[in-house]
C-alpha cells in the first residue's frame, strides 16, 4: 500500500519529516518511515494554493477588455488552473496522488487547508472513490503532537463540507470582484477618474467602516458643557468627588438653576460625610488569546499591523513555540491545561517574577472543551525555550511570545484583590461621590507589573483618607467648562475587533465574550490580509497607528454608499453565517452562489443610475480630478532630455519618461548612484542643466566616501570632478 501525506507548504512538510525516524529528500517530496506510518509513505507539499480560480479571460478572451456589455460574468462551471510557476510542483504532487492508495490530508487544520488539499486532489483528475482519505488534525508542530496526530488520524471525508464552505467563499468573492470591480471602475473612468477600483465582499464594508468613522470625526461639532466637581479636605488630605448621580449641564443657566435648587455655590463651603462603604473585590486575569484579540493587543501595545502579528505568530508556530495561530477561540481544553501544569516552573523562569501559581484546577473562564470547536486559544507549546533562545528571535516575536506567556500563566495565578472605598459627601442638598482602590493582593497582576503603565492618581483611582459617617469636612466646588469629544480614529487593532463584531464597537473583551451568535466579517485567517489589501490598493493609510481613508478610498466609498449590501457589515456578517452553515449542511453551495448572483445582477441593473443621481459622488469626482491634476503637475520633474516631449517622473525604483509606452522612450535615471540616494533636486538639475552641484556621500568600493558633481552627457550619467 502506498500512502501520500499532503502538506500545505515546504516548511510544514519539513516539520513532519523531522518528527519521523527516517526521511530522505527527493525532488518535490520526501520518502519517510516511522512506526506510526504505513510502509511506503511519502510526504509532498504545495506552495499554499497550487490551484486557483481562472480569470474571466480564460472563459472568453473578450473578457480581457472590460466593458459594461460583458457583465455579468456568470460561468456555468468554474475553471481552476495551476499557475505557471507552480506547475512543476503540481505535477510531482499529482503523480504521487494518482499512485497512492491512501491520502493523508495534512494541510493547515482549518477550512482553507481543506480547500487547498481538495482543490489539488480534484485538479489531479483522479478517481477519489478508489482512495482512502484520512485527515491529520493538530494544534502544534511539536514532534509529540505530530506523532500523536498520525496515530489518531480522522476520516478525511468528514471534512469535505468544510472544503465546500471555503470553496464557496472563494467563488463568491470571485463573482463579486470580477463583476463589481469592472462595473465601478468603468463608471468612475467614464466620470473622469483614472485607475482601477477594486470591490470586495469583505474589503469594501471594512473600508466603509473606516470611512464612516473618518466622516463622523470630520463632521463632529464639539458641544460645550459644564460639570460640578468638589475637592474635599479631610484630615489634611484632599480628594476629588463628582456629582452623584453624575450629570452635565448644557449651559451656565441650567448649572446655576441646579446649584440654587441644591443650595450650593462655587468655592469654599462645609460638607458632611453621608456614607462610607468599603468592599473587598477580586478581578480575574485576562482571557486567553484568539488571533484577533492577540492582533488587537499587539497593535495597541507595539503598533504592529495585523499582518505583521499574524506572520510573527505563524513563525512562532513553525518554531514549535506557540500553538496554531488562526483560531477564533479564547478557550483551551483540559488536555492543554494538563500539559501546561507540569511545565509551570519552567515557563515562570522566563518571566523573572516571583508569582505564586496556586490555581491548579481548571477554571471554566479559560478551560472549556465545549467552547473549542476546531482550535483552542493561542498558548505556549510543551517546548520551553531558554532565555538565550528567546533573545535570538526577532523583536516582535519576542514581544508576542512574552505576552502570550504572561497571559497564559496568569490563568494559574491568584485573582487580583483590592479594597474599593466609596465616600458620599453631602454638600447642601447635593451628593458627591469619590471612589478609591487599594490593592490588597497583586495576584496575576504581578506578572504584568513591569509592563503596566503607572496608574494616574485621578478621581477613579485615588487614595482616600479614613473618614467616618457624619464627619464634617471642607469642600471646594468648581464648575469647569468642557467640550464633547469625537470618537477616536480606528487603529488596526480596533478595526480587527470591529470586523469580528460586525461593526459593533466593543473594545471590552468581557462585552465581546457574552455576545451570542455574533458573526463577524471575514475570518480569523483572512482579516489581516483584507487590511493589507486595502493598504496596498491605496484605499487606507496608516499615520501614527491611526487608520484613515485616502482620497481614492473616499471616492470608492462615495460610489458604493448607495448600495447597502456592499457597505453594511451586518449584511456581510449574515453572508458569513450562511457560509459557515454550508459546513453543517444547513445551506448549500448552490443556494449561496445563487444569492450572490442575484446581488451582482442587482448591482449591474441599479448602480449606473445611482452614479447619475448622486450629487455627493459628483462633487467628490470633481475634487479628485482636480487633486490628481495638481499631483501630476507636482510629480513632473521636467522635460525628458531624450525624446523632448515626455516628462520625467518618479517610477518607484527609478526616474523615467512618461512616453515609455506611447513613444517607447527608454530614458531613465537611477535613484541610487555609488551608494548615494539621488533626490528630486539632483534629478531636476540633471535634466534641466545637465549637471548637479557638488554632492557629498558617494562611496568607493572600499567603503571610503567622496564628494563630486554628476553630469548628464548623451543621456549617460557620470561623475564630474572639475
């Protein structure tokens, strides 16, 4: 019997091979042997997706040129192709699979992993009915986890519906993208806006959320209001108290009316301690990390992008230090709890903290097998690195491992305990409340002390004096005028959260945890990629960790805002819910794609008229055309010295002529010369005067620096030492 293990990529295949007793590298695969494997077993691999959906021109060459008359594009059968650069490896995999009696799907243990594997098997055009198909499902690439997984292989066919779900997501995104992108691009081009505009089932509502937030901030009009606060003096100690129940006053008239009614005035006056309450409270440690909560936390603490965090966690997973990254669960099972327990002291040595880890029984806040559907929360593996090994990792990987380590250990530490004191002071007929917290037991917080920000001594966390009910005190009333503030711009961290909650702004993890049956937009595996796509297409920009929509992105949002199905996170979330139901056979691929086609047809029928009727879009288009004209003018450094008709512009890696395509003008100037970066000032001088001023910072081959002029003669660049 011949067995083929199909891995997702070469690094994953190598991890499997390293876990087996013997492995011999061949061209595109490994021959392996181990007691857990049948005789005659090989490991082969893809490069991620070896098979992808064909572009429209593969159905009909006419589709290569975008025209409204070609829309909609609804293939009867969807074509899948192997990209040219992957054909050699696909042939290796195909030949091995055809010869196999048994296929073990060992791609990533998620829906996309199923899609990759089944797409390859289907594209290989073999008789799958004659094959035994099994599935490796693991949470770690450690040797023990791999061997245990191969000892407990599952029936591969029971995961087929997860493949259908992922494939349906892939096809539906293709249908929306291949129809809506040409539709909106052509209409915007007709209106005078250049470029290609990309529409996506998930990316467009995500972009629109940022656009709406930007618009809310832009249009926000601060409103003044008044407060009444009291500074209380008791036993030579001052503390701040707020009106209880708290209220704001729109104007000074309302403030004065209230104060008169309550017999209070600005400034010094007597008061009475009306009530003193002391209560012992406990606070549990943070929940364990899903991918999205980890991305949000790392972005907040270290300003890393969602994609940077995903890549770093993936590297830690492949290094066998953290468990599977693309999980949406905050829970682990008792199995993980039981392997963490004996390693606690080793983990704790990495923290350099004296913390008691007394909670050695599973707590349902963290350990609940019923809440773990596919993959558990991101935690450490059994492999405990040394401090020296951690220090060798890239900075972001160190930071991520450290925070996952501390958060996981916190589950075993005692709760944080504190005494909360509430003092109610009566002044006139008004009550003022002050709250203070005094830690009595650091518990899990000790794990984070060196990273935590120092608590400010404000009215919510202040040290209060010892006072007794009925005690007379002195009070000073102030009525500061303040202004309402706009919402904060999105960061990648808060946007990831908004995607997960379908636009509901729930930054608090406890609030998120109690949401029932909320479907977000995108998946744990795709959200980071969506954000990267939006940035690469110049729809989103990041400034000081804040996300904003670019002028190009605003134009797109203006164009789509009349179509709720394209902009609504809630509607997209409903699609995600229906997609997930395909894997449980509550929905079918055919039914879902039929709905997507109806939606696409609706766009084609209605969007042209929306363009004609939208005044805000017309205003935006006019503004963008003017901005583009100014930008073009600014970008042109001068006339091309070669063809004389074109303009020299920044081409990214070099400076070149705008007539490159039309007149075949190949004149270029480099951005670096002798290790020195050439700025626009130097380029302008070369193309207008033929020579620069003396420039410093050129380097010889031996590393010595020198100063020289540059000259342009016969369209050739050279040094001028005169």
